């Protein structure tokens, strides 16, 4: 099968600063300030054309960071990422400009994707209709709720018909009816053989829609395989996680961070 995504030994490092002064000193002096934080550590992951892969994991596991790297929004610190085709990221307010209206954001985002003004004009009505924003389409996006931003971003991305669709918690906000309509649209993409990444805390949605699972845990790959192989293990972990006290969760995180450091050696 043809590979649509190849992620090889990818790590992403950020600097954590105590204050703005420390951040400024790190930029203007030779001495290193701040603490290194690895959101991802040596991630290996491949998706074949037509794969529908769910990214799962508790908060802070690196799901959104990896999604942004695959989409080309955030650069990796080390490693390589190969994407075979155009990728579109759908996340709440991703790529939307708050001072512009919804209509102006449609034009801007589509121009950035290489569409002509004539092509955008032809797509505009379909995008607006799918978003269900009505008269709000001519209001500044900064006045939108999270659900409205998500609907606009989703409507733009599915209408421009990318090769790879990355949905990052975009269906976790807004109303149930729109979420169901969006899932139906994603099923159409699935039938076309599009590659999709689905980031969600909804186990039910992941089980309903995905075929494979990438389980991330504090920046490392915990498991990767079919839904049938991985999801029972993840559900067992989540049941245990919910029973943990705050102290127990912190101890678990510290142990996970120790394992992450081994990946970086």
C-alpha cells in the first residue's frame, strides 16, 4: 500500500521559562536559560493511503502537537515527516483570523491553499451552507463561540477536499446535530479512500469511525494497531486512571517522563 504519512524519529522540544526576563536572556545571551520540555520524543508512525487513524491519550500526551507537525503548522525539532498530498487541519479556530469576518476568512484560507478568486466564489455558498452560520458569516470571527469557529473551519476544510484530513477535537464543541453531519461527511471521505487522522477524547466516536489507533502517552508511543487490538487496553487504562488520586497521577506521570528520557538518549 502507498504511504500517505511517514513520521520517523520525530521529537518536539519547547523551552519553559519562569518569567519573560528569563525568556529574553535566552534569546540575547549565549548562556542557556529555561528548562527543556519534550512534547514528543522519537515518534515513529506511518499511515497508508485510505487509513483512518485515531490519536488517543490523556491530556498532555502530545496528540495535538503531532497533528500540527503532520499538518505542517508546527516544525519538528528533530526527525523527519513525509506527507504525500495536501493536508488540512480542522481544529477549533485553527487558521482563522479573529478580526476578519467568516466570509473574509473563507477567502483568505482558500487563497492560502492556492485557489483562485473565481474558484473560491464557486465554493463559498457550499462552505457557508455547510457551516450553518447564516447571517453570522459576515460578523468578525472573534465574536464567534467555539462551536461556530469549529463549524466554519470544518466547512472550509471538507469543501476544499484535501488528500489528508486531520480533525483535532473539532467535533467536541458545538451541537450534536452538526457533529453527526460532520461524521457523515467524514464517512464520504473515507469511502473516497482519503487518509484521516481523528484526534478525540470520545472513545465512542473513535470506535465508530477509526480503523487504527495511535496511543500516545506523555510524548511517546504507547501502542499502535487496530481498534480491536488497542482500544480494550486503553479503556482498561482509562478506568484505572479515573480511580487514581492526584498524587498517584503525578507519580505515574513522573515514571512516564523517566521512560521518555530513555527515548531521547
